[in-house]
């Protein structure tokens, strides 16, 4: 058993000496060099430059070869010339823009939007004028809230309170009221279009001890607006149309739909 142990130790010593022999250290760490096309300069690490010894000469030689192939590619400072990169000088920019009319930028797919029109006949009239100016407007319907009236009422508090209110109003000869039994006996005291009439009604009701609620109500109305594509040259004549038409507004926004050409 002891002899076998000696043999194993001797074998390990021999194997270690074989691996540490000159020419074998780091042999497995060498990486294959990737293929680099001709004319492409590679990045060289400092330690690689020291090992190679001649990397500086090689780099100078590569630069010299590139200059011989295309003398205008590299200037005296080593920078790539404008001719090589395709850049255009400021003077050439000015020459290209000479004689070109520049207009202000506007959003892509932007339209002038004219309106609102409550009646189709009013929209049709403006559409005719825009057509004679070379535009092809597109009708954009839009819902909006408009004032309807002022509603005065006593909140529903059950049939007992409603009967009491009705009795008092009859005694004071207050007319124009209505009881909604399906709304917890709410007592409606009238609807009015103007603030002046609302104030008159409130004065009358407060004199007999009521404190009614005033609610401003709205209704939904479908308005028509006109979308039209435009250029910067059109602003002046469109503004003139707006100025000569009472109530006509013009805003800039995204086009709802592009008119068929």
C-alpha cells in the first residue's frame, strides 16, 4: 500500500513538471485572431503593442498606404476630409438654398377648421365661397352644450311637504307651479331664459318664506365645422373670409378626414 502511494506522488510531480516546461505556459490561453478585411484599422491594446514591438510602424505604414490610395481622404492632422464623408460646406448649403422660397413649418396633417354652423344652409354658403377660392372643405359634425334655461324648484321632500307648499302658494296667489310625484314630490316653480326674470321670481317666492333652488340647464346641439387643408399662403385670404362673416371662427387642428382629390 505504501509503494502505491509513492507511485501516485511521483506521477503527480512528473505531470506538474511537464506542464511547467518552457513553451507550454499559457498555451491554452491563446485566442485565434479574427479575420480583418484589407484597409480596416483595428484597435490595438497597449500590451499587444509592446508584445508586437512593431505595431507603431505598421500603423504608420497603413496610414501612408491610405494616403497614397486617396490623397484627399486624410489631411495633415489625420482627419477625414469632407469629400470622403460626403459632408457639404456652409457655402454649398447657401448655394443650394438660393432661389428657394421658404415657408413656415406647420404640423403634418393639419387643417384650418371653420365654424360653427347651426344650420346646414349657413355651412353650405361658406362651402360655396371656399370652393371658389380653390378649397375642398370637409364637414365635421360636433356635439356641443348650449344654454337652455334656468329652472327654479323646491327639492322633493315627500308628499306632506309638497301639500304644505302648494297650500301656501295658493293662499299667496302664486301661480305657475307643478308637483312631480315621481321625483319625491318635487315642486317646479318655472323655467326662465333671462337672469332678470329669474331674480323677479326669486323675490316673489322668498317673500312668502320659500328658499328655492336655481339650476342652469343645457341642451346638446350638433354643430357643423369645416375642415380644409391649407398652405402658409392661404392664411391671409382665409382670415379675410372670417373677418367679413359674423360669428365665424377659425382654428388650427388635426384634420378629421382628407378631402378626396
